[in-house]
C-alpha cells in the first residue's frame, strides 16, 4: 500500500492532465471574451448603419 502511494506521489501524469485542463480553460475564456467583444462591436456598427439608412429615407 505504501509503495502504491509513493508511486502516486512521484507520478507526474495527474499534474500534466491538470496543466492541460488549465491551458484549455484559459484558451476557452479568451475565445469567448474575444467573441463577445467582437459581437458587440459588429452589433453597434450594424445598428448605426441601419439607423443612418432609416434616417436618409
């Protein structure tokens, strides 16, 4: 039992999986944040264009 615990403590597989999980979470957060910002920018641009077209008629 003790040798199994010692091997578990020395193993780096769990740490590597956690690191990959954290990297994936950070990349996902960056993509979502960028998408939201880009979406808001496009929405405001198109709304301004639509308002300009309605006022010019």
